[in-house]
C-alpha cells in the first residue's frame, strides 16, 4: 500500500481521489475514484489508498497485488496467490 500511496502523492492527485482497481478487458487496471458504501477500502498511514468494489473483491480474493520497480517507476502486478 505504501507504493500506491507514494504514487498518488508523486502524481499530485487531488485530495479525496483514490486509486480504484477495475477490470480492463481480460485483466485489471486502475482509475481514480471516490469510496462508495460497498467498497473495500485499503489504507496506508490512515489515508485511503485503494478501493475495490465488493463484486470485484470476490472475483480477485485469491490474488496478490505487488509493486515492481521498473526504470525508476512503480508498476503494479496482480498475480495468483501461491499456495
């Protein structure tokens, strides 16, 4: 969550805008949004950092979100949890 929080700050996002995990084609992506009543809200240091709709949370409950540094920037990878 720290990498998502830092990325939001570095990008200068407006206060209250939070990264939302969304489906894109056959994969996942991010867009800015505000928390909805049914969202799971992940926080870092008391700040909302990631929003996941409850429907999407059930779909990806077995996935792991990780930050990978590439060329000095963070990329985010969603992979199945290894058992």
